[in-house]
């Protein structure tokens, strides 16, 4: 575009104003140009053509917060007794962009157990150690169309694999991660998640104890995987480490940062550390698209069009590649085990900001 009537100074001023007010940036710039971006203001040309301003993002988040605050649909998970005790009214929305800006509303500093959202990051760790092909061969990537803890899904699948985001596949994924002891494996996992969050995360011990005392179903899944030679370390030890990883506490803000690490192609946007291998991110996001919301994944893809992952602790994180992530915490769940308010809030914000990946709006076309 030409501005024939403007002086160079005027053009520079306008470019700087756009650069400062626009929130989504194209993060897929090589490290070298990211480094220079710290010293010189970015030009508008490096920004997404459809970038909303920070004010627009904050307005969408505030609206989503107000709109669904009083929604009382759904019910806390109670098959893990400790989760039934969590205040059902907690509700927080956090967005972190791929360049590290944060927008929030509500209870975004309240820790909750990460639960199944952990599966995404253990998958990333297993991929780092074994490479994507080995993980695909040993775990699979087929949506099951069944509940997250389905036994039938393991039996019915001809290869007896599934995907890394249902319980069986996630326990098998944990079994792939190398470590001399179970404790060392858990510590490795916790450190990896902490790097993605950009700060030290800790276990919610009451949730761990509560699930460890009641997880007969997961132990049965592990035994079944053993029968089909689809688990690669001691089954009960793998279930225990998996149970612990699910009990790690995160806040909505920390979860959004973990999502933003994926959105920023594996590099934490604030610490700058490359936590997840850049080349593994597309497969991880594809797994989230296929199975992130279990038997709700098809409907989610249809309506929202963003890779996402839910947990029975009430969290959901959705990733907008190259742009950022949105995390919502609200404990009451639907029948598939996905937070009702989190789905509503993310759907609202995604629609408002035009970030459905399959929509013309996401690339600036009407
Ligand atoms: O293994 C379980 O059942 C839980 N620790 C995790 C399940 C879960 O979060 C399903 N997500 N929506």
C-alpha cells in the first residue's frame, strides 16, 4: 500500500502505533529476527493481517466472563472424590499471546489439577525422546469416539492402540518416557511442564491421594494394554506416574502460558526457552484436534475450529498456532467430561475474534 501524501516520519509513527496496539503477532519468525524485534519496533508488515487490538481481546474476554458467569449447567467430576469438593463457582479466563502478552478475567490465579491436559505435554516429552514416528507406531493417533476412559476403545481398535489423549494411550505414553525410577520419571515430567508454564509447578497432593485410592479403571486399562503388548514399562508404576502428572496444579494463567508455548511452536513466549521441539508441534496440535475433547472433539472442531484439550479438573486450553492460547477454568463438566463454561467462553471468544482456523476471517478474508 502507498501513502504518497505522507512523510516518512508520519508513516513511521503510524507503523509504531499499529505495532504497539495490535495483540496477535505472527510468531513464526526465526529466532534471529525475534532477537532484533527486541531492539527495534516491529513493522506492521510482521503482524498478522487480522490482528485484533489488546483492547478488543480484553473486551471479548470480559464479555465471555460476564455472559457465562451465572451458568450453572454441568457438575464437578466426582469419580475422583477430591474434585467434587472444589468450589463449582470458580471461573477464570486467560489469554497469553505468542509474544507473551496476557489478558485475563476472573479466577485466573486459582490452582486446580491439570488432569487430562497433562497428556498433551507428556506426549511432547515422549516425542522429544523417541521422535514422532516411534510414538505414532507405539501409541497411535485415531480418535476413539468413546469416553476418555473407555475399555472398549482399546479392545475394538484392530491395532489396540488409540491416541495419546485418552486414558489408555496416555498411560502408555507415560510408559515410554525414560527414567531410572518412577520418582525420577515424575520429576522429569514435572520439570518439563514447569518449563512450558515458565514457572515451578507443584503437585496437589490431596487430588493425587484421592485419585490413587480410586483409579481401579485405569489399572484395568493398563492390564489390558499389557495383554496386547501396548504398554512399555511396568503397568502399575505407569498408572501411578500418570495419576501424579494429572494431579499437578496449574492456574488458568499458567495453563494459558503452556498453551502459548505450543502456539509459539514450542518456545515459551516469556522465558524464550525452546521447551517442546518445534518440529513436533504440528503432530501434537493434530492429536488435540482429533481427541482433545474426547467424544466431544467432532462437535468442537465443527463449532470452534481450534486444537484444544480438556481436563476433569475443569480446565480447557485452546491453541491458535502462531498467535496465542486461551485457557479457562470452571469445574462443572458435561457428560463427556469437558467444562461447560470453558467451552462456552472459548467458543464465544473464538467467534468474536475470528480465530477459527478453518474460517476465512482467520486469514483476513471476509
Ligand atoms: O485418569 C483420569 O480419569 C483423570 N486423571 C483424567 C481424566 C480427564 O481429565 C478426562 N478429561 N476430560
